[in-house]
C-alpha cells in the first residue's frame, strides 16, 4: 500500500518506498509507482517530477492537464523548493555549504562533474548531525539534474551511504538501501498559496541512523527558499 500524504481536486502526493521506480522503466523489473497508483485509483495521473528508484519519499502527481501544466512551469521556473535528507560517509567539517559543479551524463548511466561540458548544477546543504563515521545533511537542490545530490556529495568526498553507483562498492554493498530521502516540498499553487508537504522518515532509513543518537526526528532545516528539485 502506497501512503497518500495529500490529495485534493488537482494533486495527489504520495510517499514512495525505496526500490520502486517512479515511472515505467525502459527495462521493466516490476511495476512502477505511476502504474500502481493509476490502477488503484482508476484514474489517469500526470507526471510532474520524479525521484530515483533507490530514493524514498515525496512525489507529487497532477490529476488534470491544466494543473499539470502549472506545476511543470513551477518546477522549470525553480519556484519549487525541495529538501532531501542524506546520510553521507565521513565527517563533513563545514556546517553548511554550496556545491557548484556542472553535471554531465555518461553512456554508462553514471553522472559526473564536467566543468567544460556539463550543465550548470547547484546543491546547497546543511549538516543536521554528525554521527561518528557518518554525517546527516539536509540537501537543497537548486537545479534538477539526474543524480544531482548523489553526484555532488560524492564529488565533495562524502558519497551517500548505500549508493550503488557512487562510492566504494565494497563498502556500499554493506548497506540495505540508498540513504537518500525526499523529505519536504513546497510548491506555489494557482490560488496564490504555497502548499508544503512532508514525507516521514521511513524505518529503513531511521534504522541505519541508529548508529548514533537518532531517536528523535531530524530537526527542522532552515527555509530552503526557491529551488528546483532534483
């Protein structure tokens, strides 16, 4: 059962578990979130944005073509703010920072920083906790490139825990999931109000955090401001 976080006449927001593709894959290995929701609800849904298959958390779908166009313009215009939680390897010394690294996708499916041929890509981050050999950060993507947060933190020298593509494979295979969670989203609506939604941290994520004092919900991040989601 996919948890519904919010719905009205134009929007349905859900909490995607890790391991489930957001939309149908080129080489299907099971169903996708979109297909499951459409079948369950017996209605057509419109894709506004997506998150990686390995990532858990918040996704919004439009329920009609008009609002779909509106929401897509908000994402393209970078008026949508998204906050992700990421557990990284190592201790990040700075309390906050900005990673400005142009990204380019390679034929292997991996993405890397390429200052000459990459597309402009910016991610801001803020340290939430330092947990021994790990650091929990809130990440605010200002652009929306594929694998952006994953590659930027890897480029910083602190790959996300459990990432199957970025980082030491022998170490990464020791974790049951990619420790990246789409936690919060704020989007302007045609009415003029801003809708802010949040996906709770799943047990699969919280369980890994138990290496330190993680009995409490991650503290509130600062206001993410305007930014385009990854």
